[in-house]
């Protein structure tokens, strides 16, 4: 029985950066994949043993953790947030560079003294990372889970601090926020389902090596 | 019909009372029967290898349950107060430490190596991310008082054979050496060591390169070696290891050779960086996997029991098996209408039929047979298929 493996890719920004890496590894998605208006969710590739799905970045990790996709591309921000024991992250693809940071309004930053904090409220897509980050220095972070437009939270008084991805910092500046602390450097990783890696060591191992070379 | 007076409390909706706590579930036919049959067959497989069954209690005093190898299960264990002795008891979260305790205490005079098997339910305070059940059926063996590759190979080959006999598809074994990374990193402060071990576990090459310092070459070598034994073992043998690590590696090589000889077609991989779930293991360990199977069938490995004896064993978890293996079709059941001759049922059962006795007279026996999920109905003294 020929196995068909599924590679989960995140929609949006990263997708454009992943495609050249795939191409270098000899993986060419079917033409429809490039069409952003396509409603299809599953795509064939030039390799009969590999299919691609396009899902939200957080869902890439979930699909791979549960073995619905054997491979995926996810930022280590997502991996930190979920911490799925079933996911391996063997290759740093060296794309999607940004950082996960704490930001707050510029005027607050001028007078703020973080050493006095015992409890803060933070709007974020990353409640687990945020809580762990602040707990490590003895601060209880109450997280307000948002799915996007984090920068609005301080401006509209939802809470004063946010934890979000920052790449150029332009969005922060536009909303009069300043980055006060970096939690982690973020790059996209090739992720692999643990069971798939162990039970198809040659096939999955081969794909991982192809992509490792392409990313180098 | 009159409406109920308002002073009376309304009966709550019944369905709500059926809710079970998170991670607990009812086993129903036919799965519950299938699970029990699976346990029987596994225990029979173990018995054929010379393993004899023990039956530890559900509850033990905390001090004994969580001593020795049980210590690692402390965070997973439910506690309750014993009203009789006023001492704290724990509800077992894993049977391995219990069997270790039995071997070290009541069976201490039995000749070694001692081969014991067990089957039972365990309870955990929290489900895992990928396995939300808090009650799990556990089946396994312990081989106590034996060191070396021959013992490691026996305990690895036994579940493979048993799983194959059960019909589990494409069993694969990942051999692990959870002690190797801690040995290599022995000179680091605990925090740095833990961080690197976690990064190795996730195969996070980027983080390992960044943090490993002078251990970088060895650790990246370990990561590169992960894979099929045929490539992993030579890669591992080429690495420079501390003396304690060399001993682990030599035992690994010897075990792999024995396993390969006995099971040439088994999918066998080595991952010397895997740490997960090997809380109390002290030597060679392994994970039992299946192609396309979520989670794992079980895991096993070497540890030191309460009396300081070398021991190894494995546990299979029934939830994975149950989710993987197809539940066999219901056996042929024959409906015996009310009032049939007294001895007919007994005769049929002796012939291997499952009989379902009618308890009152019915107009249409064939319809009644169908209603009660019977494949056959007794007509003219013989079972006749209800369809056809």
C-alpha cells in the first residue's frame, strides 16, 4: 500500500516564504495552490506520496500533533504555546523571522516599574507562553485571549499590555505602543508527528532530510 | 391532568445525571467484551513466555505506593485518607511499581530471574494532552533480577509477538536510552541540563546548537543518529561518549543484534534522545508504536526496584489497542423462543452457539430474534438464519 503523507502549511505571510524552500527540496504544489481565492483545502504535489493542506498557523500544530498531518510548518511561537509532546521540530527553516514580545503604550512605559508588579493583565493570542513567562519572575499574568488586532486592546482600554509577534515594529508604532521585552525569537520550523517519524523512518526521514538541505 | 403545584421542586432533566467526570467513560457492548477478551489473550501470550500473574490491590499506603520506582508517579496519583488506619492512601496510577514491590517483599524468596505479569485499571489525577482518559487499562510484565541484553531483548520481543498475535497492524519499536543525555550532560547545572534534555526530546536542532556549548557535537550527533537501526546504530557508535555512556551504548548494540535476529522484519528505530514517560527508567527503554496509530501501544524499559534489584518490563495501554483493532462482529446468536424444550439451549451452547432465551411467548419468533440482535432463530429444533 503506497502511503500518502500530508504536509500542513500555514495560511498567510509564511506561505510565500515556504514555497521557495519546498521548490528547492523538489516539492511542487499543483497550480491551484498558488490561487489565493481557491476554496480547495487539499492540494496535490508533483510527488505522489505528498499532499498539502492549508490551515491557520495554530491549527498546523494541532493537525500534526494528532497525526492528521504527518508534517507541517509552524513558528516556534505556536510550538511554545501548545507544547505538544507528539511534535518534533527537527529543522529550523530560517524563514518567518520575528519575535514574540511584550508591548505597552509609550506613555505608560515612561513611568512603569516592572519590578513592582505582582499581577498584570495582558491581551494575547499566547496565554500559556505569557503566563509561564511572567510566572518565572513571580508575576501573575491574567490573560485576555484575543485572536487578532491585539494592538487595539491598549488603545481602547481593554488592558494595558499585550504579548504579540513583532517583526518590523511598524504596527506597534502606528498604535503608539513600544516593545518593552522580548520573550522569544521566532522562526518557522519543519514539524513532524512523532509516531509518523518512528513508524515510517525512511519515508518521513527522507522528506525531513530533503527539507533540511533545502533550508540550509 | 393538573399542573404540579409550584411549591414542588421540579425533577431535574435526567440526562444531566448521566454526566461522568472528565476522562472517565462507560464501556459498552461490544467494545467492553472485546477489551476483556483482549486482556485474556495478552495474558495468555505472556503466560506462554513463562510470566505468572500477580494481582496487586487498587489502593496502597502512600509510603509504599510511591516508594522506589513509584516516586515518579506521585504527581499523577489520587490520594484518600484511610478511616481505619488514619493514614494516607494512594490509588494506583501505574501497576509497575506495585509489581516491583511484590517482587521485593512477598516474593523475595522466589528464584530469580522472576517473571510476573499483571492486568488492571489505573487512575490518574489528570489526563494527558493527547490521552485525556484518566482511567486506563494496563497490561504488562516485569522481569526481575536479570541484567543485560538478553533480558532487555526478551522484554522487547514479548509484546511485539503478543501484539502481532492480537492482530495489531505493523507494530514498530523505537528503542530509547533515556539515561544517555543526562550522562553526557552530567557536568552542567541542573537547569541547563533539563533545558537541553527537553530540546533534544523535541528534536529541536536549532535550540540544541544554540545552547549546547561544548557538548554541541555530541548532542547534534545524537540527533542525527535518530532513525532506523541500520543507520542509527553506526552513527551512534561513531560518537565519542563518556565511559558510562559507552556501557549503555554497548548494551544497546547487543540488544539490537538479538532483536534483529529474532524479528528480522520488525520496523526498528533508535532514538537516544527520547525522554518522555521514562520517569523511573535507568537503562534501555522502548516505545511500542503502530503505523497510523495515534499515540502508542505501550512502553517499557529497565529500572531498579524497591530492593535495588535490576528489573525490566513493559506496559500496554488498552485504550490505544481498542481504538486500533477492529471490534469483531457479534458471534452468531440464536433466539430460543419461550417454551422450547429444556435441554435444547444446553445442546446449542455445547455446540458453541450463543443462546438468547425468550422469557415470554411472542407472536413472531423471527421478528423477536431480530429485535434482540440475534442472527438466528430456533425453528423446528435447529437454528435458522433470520435474514434469508
